[in-house]
């Protein structure tokens, strides 16, 4: 599609890269500029921009609409249900049991979970299914799962709650039969799950919006920090720390750690994965 588009000079991409960093915290090294280039070319075509300079002015002065469109092109949405099963087992069989037992003793039957950068919704819906399957007294609990993402289009897809075979490939058959409706080869999550999930647009670098994220027992921020520069990672981790209740847990991607970003969390070693606790 873009074969006829002339290559964009690195010097022209640097201001766009820096604007993306400023707006989202996502940082692209020069070796990944090819990734930005293809998406900039696509958006230049869509906006009839005749030069990179003209497109950059549109990004700067377009009131956020075009920068939002470009960010949606840049954010990867590769996800599926029951992703990283060992970590999910650590959550459901160990961290969840530990925390809910503490809450039972305190007479607190509220449970709030935040799925940050939730993409098309597979993660927050998975978390509801896991909790329903692992809490013997689930009926007593007031569960709220909040999924947030910077991509408004992908949030709309999450709210539709309908998925293809690839998305459900790791779902245990008993769970698939129990919580999904088969609709002509597509799989729709049943209302008993979707009714417990709310979706919102959120830029993790928006400090004012982050301050409104409060009172969570668990936060999942998996495979997100790898896209940020060091300073942005610290801001995101500190924001999640503030959003958690005392004793709350954060789960990250397998290659991510808060070790160098914050000394406020306590490392917790479960049988199959690690977590961090406030």
C-alpha cells in the first residue's frame, strides 16, 4: 500500500517521535523508526498531508484528534484470553486467596481490579472468570473490574465482547462453555461476566486522570512498561502505587520489574510467578 510513498528522513521523524513521547510516554529508539514511518505514511495519506512538516503541524495543532489517530495506529493490541497462565494461576490461587481472606476477617467484601492498557478486553474478562471460579463465596462479593486503554477504538471493541477463535485458544473448555456464547464461529462473553467490567479511556501519562484511579486491590499492567522510557515508567508505576489500596498487588509482564523504578513495593514470590505488593 505504501510502496510508492517516499521514505521519511530520520530527522523528520524525530520531532514526531518526541511528540509521541510527550503525549503518551511511549519511546521509540531510532532502530524502531521503520515502525513509526509506516504508520505516519498511512496517516499522511488519510489526512492528505503533502509533507512530513505539514503532518507534524497537524499533530501539534489538531486539537488532539490526529495525535489520537496516530497513537491508535502505533499501539499494538496483541492479546488473548488466559494469557500467561502461570501468572494467572499465581493471582487466582495465591494472591487472590491471601487478600480476600484478609478482607473477610475485616468484613470487607468489596473487590476492585484495574486492568491497565486492557486492549480489546480479554484480560479484564479473564480476571472476572478466574475470580468467579476461585471464590467459593463469590455471591457475597461486590466485584468491580475496570479496564482502561489509550486507544478509543479498541475500547469500543472490548465493549462488544465478541471474539474469534484465536482469542479463545487458551480458554479451558469448561470455562468456554460456561462463560461464552457461540455465535456462528464467534465467541461472545456472557452478561454475567461483562456486567462486572467497566471500560474507560485513559492515558497512563495523564497525571490528573491517574489521580482519579483510586481504591484498587489488584492492578494488572502487563507488557506495557516495555514501551516507555525510564522516566515514564517511574511515573506510571508511582501512579499505580497510589491507585492501590494498602496491601494491593500489581502484576507486570514477565520481562518487567518495578525494582529500579520504585522502592515502595514489596516483592512477593509465588510458586509460578512474581508480584509486587503495596
